[in-house]
């Protein structure tokens, strides 16, 4: 946020792939660049009795591809929360995976066992990086079903996701409060038809 010149300078730095310093409470300063093809969204906040405030949201091309349906062959997925059910839901939404919320515990164990999930630095959230493809995750599902580590629902139909998230809930220290808000969303569940080896044997 800032004036026209402030926002314009940051926008130019992002578009030109320049390095700039990011500072936040509780973190050491970081020198970063959003890389090639970063996306910028500029807007104006109007407050009665004050000059309009300009604001800018900039995201890397890799983060933009994380949205559902984008880059289905991608190998890296950036998520804003590390809660197991949320992670499973967002990976499933991006790749169209046949999963149910009851598999969140298995999914969390599998991702950590295989080193497929890594914590990132975040302000007001607990972001993670998932490394893997749709084909690979389907293989893990198939293997877990064969080993009876997870089970299919007894009947077909919509799946109810009760998602808890703390994104942008900021406490007095400037970091995430950890408060949760219950959300619900429906999505279809189907069967997976791939094969793999278990985590223990890899």
C-alpha cells in the first residue's frame, strides 16, 4: 500500500524481475524476486476524508498456476495453509484427484514420509510447498487402497469438506492467531486406478 509513486516503483521492480527487500514482523529481511511472467493486480482503497490509497498484489507465475485446473502437469503446488485436510483438498482440486476428507491423516503421513511437502515462510498463514504430480499421487492412492491404509466410501455421492483455515487471521504480534473458521464445500468422489510401491518400500 502507498501512493502512486510507491506502488509504481514496486510494480516496475516486479515486471523487470528486479530484486527487492521484504520485511515482516518476526522474520529477517529477505531479498527476493518474483521471476519471469509475474502477475500484478493494482487497485484503490477509498477512505472518507482521506486521499485514496493505492495497493498492489503481485504473485509469481508458479503461484498463479496453483489455482484449480491450471497447469495439470505441474510438479510444484504452493498452498497457504499446512492443515492436512486443507492440503489434501487443494491438491485434489488442482489435479482432479479422487479423494475424501477421511484420507487427510494418511495423506499427511505419506507426504512427510516421502519428503513431498516443505514448509515455507509466511505472514498470517503457514504456507507449504507440495512437490509431486497427479500421476504420482494417484499411484500413492492405489497403493494405500491395496494395503488397506485407506478405504473407499461405502456409497457414491458428493463429499462434504469441513475446511478450517486461518489465512489472514493476524494476531497482535503480527503473526497468525491460529483461530479457525469452519467452512464447507461439496465435491464428487470417484475411484483411483493407478499402481505404485508403498512408502516403506521406496
